[in-house]
């Protein structure tokens, strides 16, 4: 099976997700379900476990990631 190649933004989102937990137990991410998404011209990194969306980061124009408290419902359905 070919290895999945992650973009830099995905790796940074994973790091931010675990850093956000600050030592608290976190849900296990499903790398096969997580990844990049585009919605209405904006790019996002969506982190999922097997059954739900755990976190969504919007990629800003300058390349910075911004964790969203609320995200478009369409990103839950990818």
C-alpha cells in the first residue's frame, strides 16, 4: 500500500492539535480520514477520528493556521 504524503499544513495542524491538549488525554486521530479540504474558496485542514470531526484549522492567506471553534457543516460530511 502506498504511503500517504502529508502536506506541511497537515503536519502543523497535527502538532497544534496535540499542543492544544497540554497533557490531557486526546482522541486518536484517523490519518486516513483527516486531511485537506476546500470549501467556498477557502482551504482547511480537518482532523477526524473514526466517527466525528475533532478539529478544523483554516489556512490563512499568509500560511498561518487558525483553529476554528465552529466550522462549516459541509466539512463534517467529507
